[in-house]
C-alpha cells in the first residue's frame, strides 16, 4: 500500500538496503551470469552518472540533445571497436530489446523488398538466445533451428540448406551464451552474401569481450563487420562493458539497413510519434552510466579486466579438466565455461554447489553447468574448484542425491519429450509467483 503519509528519506533507503540483504551475493563472485561487477569504486561511479540522468527521457531527442549525443558517442565507439567506423544504431534497454528490434526490422525489410513472403522464416543456430524465440513469437515469424557440431558451432552447410525463398535473415552468435562458442560467422557471411539475405550477429555477451581478447593475442575467429555479409550486431553494454543494467546496442552497417527499425505513427491525436526501439519512454540513466563506463575504463581498463577474466576462465577450465567424470563443452573462444558430467548426476552436483553458496546456472541438451567468467571471479577460482571437487565426491558417494532436492525436477524438465507439457508446468510456477 502507498503510505498515507510520506516517510523520511533515511528510513526509506534503509529499508531498501535491508530488503536486498538476502539476494544472491554477486559482489563476492558467487554469481556467474546475472551481474557483471567491476568493483565498488566503478559501481559508485555508475550510480552517480546514472543519477544525473535518472529523469531524462530519450523519447524526444530534440528535448534531450544531451542523451542523443551520448547515444551517438556510444554507437560510434562501438562501431569503431567492431571495425565499421560508419556504423549507425541505437541504444536499447538490453540484449532482448536489441534482438526484438533487429528481428522486427528484418521482417519489415522483407515486407518491403519481398512482399510475396507470407510466412517469414529466420534461420538460427539451435544454441541461439531465447530472445529470438520471443521475437519470433511476438512478430509471427518461424524460427528454423539448425544443428550444431561437436564443438557447439552451428553447421554452416546445414544453414545454407535451410535458407529458402521465405528466409528474411540468418543469425549467428559471437559467442552463443550456453557454451561461449563463436559460430562460423565468416561462412554465414558468405551464405548471406550469396543468397542475398541479411545476417545478424548476436554479440550481446561477446561484443565487449572479444575485441579485447583479440588484442590480447587470443585466436578469435572473425565475427564483426570485417565479415562482409554482416548486416547488424547486437552488443550488451550491461554485460562486459560493465555499464549499469538496462543498456545494450543494436548496430547497423548502413543507415539503409537501419531505416526498417524506425516506427512511425501518424494518426495519434497526441502528435506524430516516431520511435526506433521497443520502448516509448527511454530512460536516460542507463545511457549516461554506459557512456561513463566507456570514459572511466578506457581501452586500458577493459584490456586489464579482460586479461584477468580470461586468466580466471583458463584456470577454471584447467581445474575442471582435471576432475574425473567432468567434461568441458565447446571451445575456449570466450570467457564462458561449461561442463557436463558422466557417471554422476549433474543436477545433484548443482544442488551440492548451491548448498555451498554458489549460484548455479543449470543447462540442458546436453545437461551441463554454465559459468560466465568476469574479472570479479579471479579471486574465487580456487575456492570454486575445491568446492567442485568436494561436491563431485559427495554425489559419487551418494548417487541417491539425484532423487532429492531440485535435481529430479531439472532432470525431468530436461528429458521430458513433450515440450509443451514442460512449458505449461513452468508457466504455472511463474503464474503462482504472481498470485
Ligand atoms: C544476455 C544475452 C542476450 C539477451 O540479453 P538480455 O540483456 O538478457 O536481454 C542475448 N544473446 C546473448 C548471446 C546473451 O548472452
């Protein structure tokens, strides 16, 4: 209830702080994907930059020229980083919004250029982020999902076969989220070029990691605008750019491509309404904080964080490789680690790790555990590996752990063949939370 009488500021802030104490411990490196933390000082800087523009609204770029300028700076900086200094684009509220905007634009591009397509298809890897499923669901598009090889890269020959006259675009990830593997973007670019369809690269997690890894001398396969067929790239600022939450970029090679992203309503009594993104009101805080993150880190800062993160990821991989029964998945393209287990239940292992205070990302197809590794995880690598060794021993000694805790539920959700049944059950669980 809204209190009848307003409360004092100190009391309110104290209550808000208190309400957060039982949340997952992301500052301590126990969470591996939800938060990208670059230290207390950086966090404080972000908060102050955010606060300066917390009430500003990029819905009207003429009224907030400052925000339009910050957006332009972010787009230009990212364009240069992704090797297309002339790239254009928009800031969005997150990877999902970047992807929704890209898919909507691809659909409208097809509507204008190929009006005979009645039921549009988007060709994507099986490992593509569910934001594409969401976009397809919202916009009436069919996703054609293509298999991946043993290293979890999409099979380019199968992509070529899947592209047909109804195809409105192709998607590859750099890297995909589950196993951190970069799809063969150069080959996808050739297919896109030959078949004259646009190619979107989802670099939501990799956009602000791969360029630094490349400069550190890691072998990064081509994934950005250097690949001729690449039309657009999504890259999250609130991930490895260490911005505050609510900021991502959607970049286009040319304004001609981007044009299809711009929505205009002309009959609203409130006036002509034009908007390039999903949101109406576009909060200024996350844009200012993302700009501040670029300025505060600089290339040096990002390189240093990438060096520490990749060191931590390599150390985790080496440690996991040495534990009998565990297998690393994919390839070490990025600072993402995932592993599966043989001869022991991975979901029972996940429960044991959680009992020791780790926030665990459980995956399926194949059943595995995911770690998005940032610089903030370097100090916890040894503790994680020690706990992992102990937990593997516990599950080995007591296989019935697979029948307790949350393990059976995850196991069933992973194996049940009727996916609509799983969806129905999960929908009920979520609905229950809103009762
Ligand atoms: C995180 C992520 C997304 C979605 O981003 P949100 O900011 O969570 O909406 C899309 N694709 C990939 C590869 C990601 O890692």
